[in-house]
C-alpha cells in the first residue's frame, strides 16, 4: 500500500489557526504558562544531568574514539548552557519550579555519548518548538525562542562537526505533543520527586525499531510494554519529519515498510488512525530515527 502523505502542520497546529482535517485532542491541550515553563525546566534538568556525565571521559578518550580531542571542551560549553537555561527558568518559576529526576543514560564511551547527545538535542528542539503555542506573555515567548535557537545550534554542531553529516534535517523541526516528547524522555528517567507538578502528560509504550534501519526496508517493530491483542483493529505507522508525515499500515506480524523518501531526523509513532496523530490515537512511540544524507541529498550511513 502506498504511503499516505499529510502535512503535520494540519495535525499539530491549533484549529484556531488552521482548518483541520481532524481534531487534535492532546492531553496537554489546556496547559498553563507555568506548566509549559516547568516542562521546559524538566527538559533542562534532563539535559544538564546528561551532560554532567561528561566527567567520565577525557579529551584523549574522544581522540581514541576517532573524534576531535576538543570535543569535550565544546560539550562542556553546552553543559554550561543547559545549566544556565535551568537557572533562568528556576528564577522565573520560584517555588513552583520542578526538581530534577533520577536519570539512567546509556552512554558507556564517547561514541555512545555522541549518539545519546543527538537524541537529547533533537528532543530539545522539538520541545521548544511545541511549547511556543502555550505562551502568551511576550517576554516568555522571546525567552523560549532564544533558548530554542541555542538548542538548535547544539544539534547542528553535533551532527555536522562530530557525526560529519548534515547540520539540519529539513526546513522545519517537528513539533510533537508534550506527551509524545515526554514518552521519549521517560526512557531515560528512573524516578521523579513526588512533589513535581508536571502537565497532565501520558506516557505511551516505547516503540523500538531494529538498529541501523534504512529507508525502503521492511522491518519488525516492537512495543514495551507489549501491546494488547489487536483483534481486527488496523494500526498505522507514522513517520514525522518537520511539518510533513508519511503514514503506512502496520502489518499483522508487526512489520512495516519504511518509506524510501525519508531523510534526516524522523519520529515514528504507531496510531489507530490514518487521519490523526493525536494523543488519543497514539498506541506507541515515538521512536527517534536518523536517516543521514550527503551534500548531494543521497542517503548515507554514518557510524554514529
């Protein structure tokens, strides 16, 4: 079956802005500005505690892994940025600020550190892109936009200088729902303080693709925790890149054919609807996929 093309702008953005083909009923639809800023702070804690792990590695470790020895110094600057962002948001929120969680990041060497940092910065860019719609105070909008710009530069540096790929993905970053974003973050979170007051987000089952997948391949995916019996309900795999998405059927044996036109950062979700990627329709995911391409736009495979 041919992939169904849709514009994610028509799915993500508010109905007050666009005439939508389907209603988006996310669990975060009534977010307050305080909740939105606390979600940003929870992200900055998440990033800060990841980059704190930099102390496990020395410049020589990066050199031994085939990376520039100055990589650690640049990552230290990113770490400083994230700490500054967190402090800035804490100053705004005062006693309403959420506290850091306990995290479990998978890096064990500089290569896996770079891979994880790529995911962390992709989450950050998408989060700040999404949060903008919940803010009305001009000062908050400017602040969030300024942080977004810096997070995007972090992502560009990781992809261009370290991974030696494209510094960008598409003309737009993908604005996921906060539930979808928090689902990705939750894969690295062990526990959070009971006093934390986060938005009413959902956490969906984790969606896993085989490693080293490429566009055009047919692969088997899995959910964790396992999905309930499907019976006769059709499920669909969404591949979101920027404001665009491709939708293909998920086969009964949990296989899916990845559209061969995808490039760059792609978020994949499983839904029970081919018309909507709303929280109500989401069954599992997102999974974060990277389909690299060279300066001529040709697919390429990079080691990280």
